C-alpha cells in the first residue's frame, strides 16, 4: 500500500549539488580515516 502512495508522487530531477555531502575544514578534521575514505 505504501508503494502505491510513493508512485503517485511527482518525480523531480535532482542535481549533484542537491545530494552532495560537503564538509568545512573543521568538520573534515573531525572525521576518522574510514569516514574520510567513504566521503
């Protein structure tokens, strides 16, 4: 039933900037090696 609700919604195009994850230098410094590798 939930799938039917989701398919009824209008589809909207997204850009890279809409979904990109960005960090400040301070935030980047707080990440460990595994997190930096992921991002």
